[in-house]
């Protein structure tokens, strides 16, 4: 069966499922192109408030297909550059997508599959899920933004252990480190990711988009630059109708009982 990115809707949440089980849900160029197209459509749709990315059972994704990597060695370097750029374009589209994106991880997320999960705004993982960067075992270096994400999410020594040794980390340890947002029972990651998406879907869309922008810009900005950006977005959102409705609702609530 060829690789496919299955698209379904659960209320206001778009669910994208990596489906190529016989190749461990490998991230090929066709699948990545489908992911970019799906996000482009969802980004402008008022009916979609969030996106969940999952893998067809029993795992999330092991990243690249080793057979195709071996075949690429018989092609020109430009051939592999083009294949890599398709994946990187999908990673960038997730970062720039104005709505929340949640990874629902069962089984294993490895190499580019791990990087894909890291590119999402939230990670919901089964307690027995494992995360790994095994590229060094194949004589390769990471791609899909893995080094960029891990260097920001983890202490340098642990990031080095993942990248250089190919150590597998259980979801529970990454949860303790703040990389995984929610742990759940095996087999329930998608359901729990949808529950989280449902919570986010109640928030004002322009506020969530602003939060994503601020988080993306913060690492490369000075404090004065970030303060100015926060000021501008705060004022813009304050005068948006959604903020007016949310503030009116809050002020209409009965006062909380005093302790």
C-alpha cells in the first residue's frame, strides 16, 4: 500500500494520520507535500481551529525509509537535497501555521518522526512511547529541525546523548523534562490529543495565533524587541471582537467565594 496522509475531521479539529505501516510511517515527499497542502487549506478555513498529527498503528513514525536512503546514494546529491527540502518545508509550515498543532504519539517517534513531533506545539504521548534520534547509528546527522528543537528543549549534554549515541528516551522522562505535555494510557494518545484540541478550540483564534508568533520570535529577539512585539499584539487583540466577548463573559461571572 502506498504512503498516504489520511485526513479526517473531529469537530473543529483536523486529524492528519501518517499512513504507511509497512514502512513504519516513513516521511516521503508525497506525504510531506500532502501535509503542506492540508495545512494551507486548514489555515484559511474558519471551520478548522486546530490540527492533530498521528501515526497509523502501532507507531508514530521512524522518519526516513532506510531503503530509500540507500537508493538515494545512487543518485546525485541534488536529488537528496530536493527530497530533504520537501520534509523541511512541511516542518516550516507547521511552525508558521497560525493554529495549534498537536502530535499524538504511540509506539516510537524516531529521527525525522521525532523531529516532526517536536515541530508541533504540543505532544501527547502514550506512557510506553519512546523517542529516539538513531541517525548517527546509520552514519547520518539529524534533519527536519531536530538539532534546532532539541538544543532549545533540552540541556546540551542530553541533546548530545540523543544525537550522538542514539539513546532512546521514554515518554515519561521527556514529560518530566517538559517536552511531552501530556502522558496517557497506551492506545489513547489520539483521544487525549483530541481532548486537548477541544480545550484549545474554545480559545480566541487570533490570541492563539499571536502566542505562536511570540514563541517563534522570542529566541532570536532582544528583550526590548520582544516587549515591543508583545505590546503591539496585545493592543491589536484587545480591540478585536473576540477579546470584547471574552472580557464581557468574564466580568459577568459571579465573584469567586473568598477562602
